[in-house]
C-alpha cells in the first residue's frame, strides 16, 4: 500500500497557505515536509499536528492507495 498526500496540497491551496506557513503553524520539521512531498511515511504525530493546525481530519489530508495485485 502507498500513501498520497495530494489532498493536503489541495487543502493548502484552498486555504491560501504555503508549505512554509504550514511548517511554522503546525510546528513540524522541514524534513517531515520533505517526506510528505515525496509521499513517504511520516509519524502519526506529524499528521496530528497538521490536522490540528488546519482544523481538519486525517481523511482530509491523505489517502491510502491499495497496491495492485
């Protein structure tokens, strides 16, 4: 399975927020943001901080893509 954070990028556009602003608002590292940009795994704590900063749920910022069999 893979994870996609495309919903997060769309949400940032809708809120007219930059990635840098999100880093500051959510108090996450630039390293975590880089991983998000590559659709890599990040700690749940990072996702919770983002959800808190954006006042949304995890379903609003990510989706799990099933692997092709």
